[in-house]
C-alpha cells in the first residue's frame, strides 16, 4: 500500500454536543473527512492551575486520508472552540479495501 | 517482540446493539477475538448522495492477534449487515505482558 | 520529531466508574498522565472457563509522553483492581503542536 493511499484516525474533543456536531458537519461538508463519529458524553480528568479538574466532553473520531490530515489539523485549529485543543492522529495500518477506497474518494 | 506475538485493535460499527452483540459473540466463540467491547450509541456523520446524514451506531473494539486479523476481516465481511462496513486495524505498540499473552492464547 | 518528544495513548478498562475515576486522578496527580478520559459504560464480551461472558466496564483513555509510558504501566499494574488488566499502548503519529507540548510538560 503506497503512503498516499493510507487512511488515518483523527481524534479531538469539545465540551458540547452542539460543537461536536458543528465540527463533524463542517469537516464532512468540506470533504476533509469521509465520516465522523461522535462519542459521549465522556469525562475528562486533567490538572489545571494546580488542581485536578473533571469536565464533560464529546469526542470526534474522524476518518480521513493521510494526505488530507494536514488540512484537517488546520481546519480544526481554526474552527475549534478551545485555544489549545487535543488534535491527535493515529495511523490505520490496514482496512477493508472497499472502506479504504471510500474514505479516499470522499476526501481531498 | 516478534511480529507474530503482536496484538492489534480492530474497529467496526453497526446500526443496532443487537447486531453488535451478535458479531461480538460470533468472533469470541470462533476464537477470532479474545475480547470485544461495544461502545455506544455513537452518532455517525457522513455524506450520502450529496447530503450529510446522521445515524446512530454502535462500535466494536476487537482485541486479537496480528496473525488472526486477516481471518477477522474475512469473517466480518461475511457476517456484517452492511454492504461496505468500516473495518480498520490499529497496531498496539506495547501491552502489559500477561494481557498480550492472554489475547494470543485465546485466538488462533 | 525525536522519539522522546512523542506522545501516546494508553487504554485500560475497569468494572466501576468509581475505580475509573480513582485511577484517572491517581495518574494525573502523580504527573504520569496529562489528561485521562473515561468512556462508558461499555459492554465487554469474552470467553471465561469455556463460556462467553458479558460485563459492563468503563474505559480510560490516557494521554502521556512515550518516555512516561513504562511508569504508567507499572503504576496501573499496582493500582488496578484486576489481576490481569488490559493495558495497551497505541502510538500517536502526529498531534497539534501546542497539545503535544502540553502533554510533555505535564508528565515526567
């Protein structure tokens, strides 16, 4: 499989389901993602100003082509409500062939 | 760690919790997976015939040996209710040793 | 990106939300994780003593530095309520730069 035909998983989180849906539809309508799944509510635990905080969030699982990932990152940094959002990319080693092709076709 | 002792994560999604449980139990009973977790309901956003659709789905997170993954893909393509299901494989770089061995022992 | 500046995703599961929160806060307070998300309830299917079992669980998604991962594994093996817990590590290939730096700063 050549590198340019690979697909990846991109994860980000937001605080409201409304923001999650807005980002999901934005990415799909811009052909930056073939499919976005929204999980949640989930509970995020982290340290802020010396205290441990717990917040409710929703997670986006974004499926896109590896060649589209740089544009997804730029778009999320622009559209995301947080100043410093989690945006992480996880490689998909293999996939069913029809699904991989569908992801590639739906993105640019 | 040699390649044949590696374990992987396989993800797929279905529309009903009933189908999710059927596929999970099928994979475990066939020794194609040591453990399957069902997440959801989740919300999937994608483009279909020029429109953005939103559907409820359930996600299977399948833990298996890398050497069993090709059989998992074949089995899912046969048993999955969708014509073109998402079937993606993500490598697990490392794991607790006892858990990795348990996954390998439970699958073939 | 040098190896020591990479970040990873660590997954584990427990049976109660209370144990999930205890482990999440323990890892964050020990600077072993920058952020832990708790998903669930999820449904786990697996074989035990020849029978297929279904259990409710909660999943921790732990974000940490790759250099901290060995300490996370040791800590989870000590604090986890199961004898043989799932502890798996998935590499994050790329991330938004600010988020990656935040993860590295928060862990040791």
